[in-house]
C-alpha cells in the first residue's frame, strides 16, 4: 500500500525511526509487498537500534498493516519467544494505515540469543512470519565491557601517539594513522557522554570499533612498507578551471566536516578545510538607524580570529551566514516590524521583499564583508556561501507588488495575460496572491520564473555588498549551498526559486547539498543515482566552477536514518562523487549537545560510526594524493547529452522528470559518460563545442521557439532521440505559438520500467557510432542487469579507468578493447597487481591503468 500523498513508499526502518512523530503521518506511506493481491500487507519493525536488551529494558515492536481494501476489517497477530507464544490478539483495521506498538519486558527473554517470531494474518491468509534474533545481556556485564575497552583504548592511544612521534610526518601512512588516532581520541570522549545518558548499546559498539581502529593503526605503522610521501600543497588554494588548485596549479581535494568545529579535532583528523559561520545579525543593530552596536567589533573580531586560526593551521575556510530564524533577529526589528515574519522560506523567517529587511540585511552583509577585507585573510577563504539551502515561497503585499510589475513587463497588456492564463482581470492591479492561481499551468510557470529571478536578485545584492566593501580588490569566491535533490522531484519544488543555471551566473563555486544513501533496492546496494546525476548536471552547467558539497549527506539526513552503515559503503560513495566531479565536501555530522537523553539527529549519524569517520578521512587523503588523476574522468569527453528542460519540469513535473531519470539510468551503464544540455547551452552552441554525438529528449514537451529551432538544426548533424510522442509539442507562457511539429528520426515509447530503456539505449549508441575505446565484458552471462559502472580517460599519455560495483552481489569481468574486441591487461594502481580478470564485491572499486602491449 502506498500513501497517495506523494506516491512514494518508505522503508520500515524509516517509518519506525521518527518520521511519524516529527512530521505529519498522512504525508508518508509505507511500501508493503502484497504478494497475494489481497489489498493488504504487513510489516514488523523492532524499535531498537541494536538487537540487544538488558534486564530492565522493554522490547518494543511496531506492527504495520496497511490496507487498501475495506473488505478486511481485522488482522490477527501472534508473538512467540523461542517458539513459546507470549502474545496473541486482534487488530481492528481501517482502510489506510494501521499501526500498533506492542511492548513486553526483556525479562521474558533468556540470557543470550533469542528467536522473536512475529506472525500476522488476515482473512485466514498469512501476511507475515518474521523472526528477529535478539540478545538479552546483563547490564552490569555490558558496563564492565565498555569500561575495559575504554581503558584499553586509552593505552592504545598513548602507544600510538608515541610511535607517531618518531615517524616522518610527511608520509601518507603516517597521516592515515594520525587520522585513526584522531578518531580514537574524539570517540573516547563521546563514549563517556553516551554512558552518562545510558546509551549503552551505542557506547559498546563505538568502543569496539575504536579498539579495532587503534589496533589496525598500530599494526600499520609498525609493518607498513609503503613509504609514500604526501603530495605537498602550496597555499593559497583557489577555484580555477573546475577544481580547487594550489599555488602551483595542482588540484586539491578539500575535505572536512559540517559539525566538527574545534580546531584540535579538525586537525587531528587531517582535514584541510573548516566551516566558519558568520556572527548572527542580532548582534549588529539596535535600531532602524542601522548604526553598528557596541558588540559588533567584538563578534566580528572573534569571527576574523577564527579564520586566522584556521589559516595558521593550514585550513582553508568555507564561511556562511547563520540561518535567519526568529531568535537571531534583532529585538528592535521584531518589535517594529512583526509583519516581516513569514513562513515558506527555507532558513529565512523574514520577508525577503520587506524594504526594512533588505536595508538591514544589506548593512549586515556589508559589515561582514568589510571585516573580511580588512583582516587580509581573503586568500584563505575558499568560498563565501551566501546561504545554506535557500528557497523562497513566501508571498506578502511587497511580493505581490513586485510580481505584478514582473507581469506588466512580460505581457505589457492585461488582455495578453488573460489570454495566457484564461482569466478576466480588468487590470494588472487585480492580480492577487500568486498561490491562488497555481492550478493554472501558465500562471504557475510565470510565478516560477518570477521567483527564480527573486532568489537570484537577493544573492546578487549580497554579492554586491562584497564588491563595494572590497573597493576594487578581488572578492573571495562566491557560492551558495543548493539542494541537489530538488531538481529531480515534483514540480512543486520548482516554485521555490531553484534555477541553478541562473544562480550560477553570480557564483564562482558550485555549492550544493547532496544525498546518497546505503539503501538497497532490487538491483543495487546503494541509492547512487541522485548523487551521480546531480554532479553530472552541475558539471554540465559550468565545467569551470568546482563542485563543493557543504553538507554531504552520505550517512544520514533529516529523513533517512540507517542503524548500520558500512565503512566500505562510505569509501564507495566518496569515490563515486569525485569521479563525477566533486572537488570538495564537508561530511554532514551531528552538531548538537551529546549530553542529553534523546538528542535529535544523533542516531545513525556519522558521529556514531567511528569506522565510517575513519574511512572518510583515509579515503580523502588517498584521493588527494592522486587527485589530478581522479579529475581526468569528470573532464573527459561526454558524447551523450540528455536535454534538461526547465519549462517541462515546471509544467509537467514527475511526468517529465521520471522519464529523464529512467533514461539517465539506462544510459549510465553503457561504459560512457553522460552529460546534460539546457536551452541556454543549446543557444551557446555547446553541442558543437563539447563534441556531443547523441542528444536524448526525455518526454520534454515544453521548449521555446529558439530551443526548438536549435534542436531542428542539431537533428541535421547528430542523432536525436525523442522519448514519448509529445516531445517539444508545447511552448511555455509568453514564448509565442508552436512551430511545425517535428518528424523525429528516432523515437522511443515511454516505459514505466527503466530496464525497458536499456536495449534501445544500447542500439542507439551503435547507431550514433559513438566510439568507446574500452568496455566491460561481464563473465556472469545470467546476470539480469549490469551493475558495474566503468569509465575510461586519458591521463599522462596513457589510458586509465575505474570500475565500481553498485550491485548486490559479486561480479567478475574483464576490460576489452572495443576496436579489436580483445581482452586487455590492467594494472591496479593501488596493489600494483597486473590483472586480466577482475572480481568486485558490492561497494568495491578499482582504479587501473590499461597496459599497452
């Protein structure tokens, strides 16, 4: 059963881990496989992070029995412990979501391992028969184990510090061991906090992992033979030609954490970048006069000193204003302008169109910019992040006035607006709240266009404050953290100002917030598509702007929590990101107070997985060592382009975006890179400049006359695939009438399953004569789909490649020369092993040189 509000299922763990408590339950659904076609399904979730219980614990089960039928009005459930029935009862059902919490004391369990069996049936049909294996443990024994591990870990920390003190600090192995030591030191303190709050399972797991980390680090520094010297980085680091480059022009992979704040911890993990927030605006002004208050010099001094400390520790700074929530608004402003407080803007509680907000905000930004300029530390700032995750949806009288001016400028005559919207306004002044007209497609499109401009102009004004404050000197690079997932969701997300291409006209660094999850589906071991597609899209829009993810949600986000995260997954996700163009990131991690009973966002966070944090530091160091090689793949020729149509996303939403995503997925495993083109890029002749050989238009119904004319020209030169029969059949509001319909040379039907696009995608690559120097030969001929992503590039006058297993089972394959159809030898750049046949487990990857005979 799938909740109708958004049409998306949620995993059982997501449902149980807090979504229903923190958000409106009616907005979320749970996907249950109904194999018997009864119109009813069932799931059971053990509401516990670890399946270990102590003597005085309660065992909590959540039973979910969603029904789309009215015919079945009750379900029966039975709970057995080690085959002994302990509970049996009936659950009355409604059509929709049925949820029951069942609890019993852990004292009913035997010490050691127990089988907890949950059976659910309805109308004499079994719906669920699930066995959880859970353990009852003595709490005193667990406390003793944690204490023993903590004492042992302290001894290991001391031993490792002594060993590292005698090793050359410029060796990669030393750096990795230093990071392991840093993880151990940080988590030793965190475990103490968890013990004080009785989070015993979490503390025990972390203590075990720290023990493992420190043991491995000690062994590695004693036995590791690889004495690879760390590649030196020459300050300053600046964005240039698509990457962050040091003073000698070498690309540097920037890595840090959103959440780990103190310099000591940051340095102990060998991070090379640190986020530093601006002081809040409420410190700055006490009245409309906007005269800086007596505390401004102090707070700006603290801020500048933080940047100076980062510089002294060779940490480049990413800096952004704190979210403008009510408690951070100046007191005078709250009192004098209560009408300025609005809802609907992401991380801005004030009306962006209110003239008094604009005055105060401009003055605030100007003072911060002046302080940065006067500090002489601009070179250490890798980016001014104008706002984290911005989005405007608020509508006030000030907004309505601006919107009417926009409509006047666009349509000139009210009759033309009425013709477009199907309305009968007597004048532009009669146009009211834009939300009232969202069901009118052209009106919704006009609002989205206006709102895109509104968001862009807000940030353009912020940038101008830096230009003024720097008085002709070069300002620090400008960025903003845009949420990547918004591009691929429904059209409602396009009403918040997200035209990335427009916003990038004022940025130097392509900032983002991206999510990738260790969630398996039928075919894959992780949810890779959002990240890869987003970075491919960003790189397409402007290859010269480096991509920096200031909240890399690879372990946890607000709505996705995972009780177990594998270190191998983290390494795979990070490598995948860099191969698709990521130039730097801050790992999202817990920022709140640990010394409280149930801190929000703690469970499932990176700061509860020592092995994952260590994997992030180790893999980042490794990437940075050979980052010029890594960048070769994102810079390589991408012969296939998918048409990204902003008007189609606004008008058709899911109907367009879902086809785009499925086509991208089908093209993804063709051993060749995929990119995107937009209307602006078509106009700029990017097809020719980037030597694109195949254009795919995925059910994009809307395009203006310029784009249509351009695609007609392109069709004369390269193959153009139309997915769906209505491509380019409509023009957006204000773009004139339709032109002569296309006669597509290649047309695919719309498929509900992405797998149905694989065969036509394979054929059209042959038809387009897209040359691939190398490809994969999968040994398992019975494999249903290809789950190995492989890409090839040129680096230092040789052919190189990578392959990564995104699937759920091991895959054996070889690399073939596509011209000769012969298998080639490859050299694993990490192990230096010569290979003809490669086997990768899930999450595993290989970077290799192709050996020329």
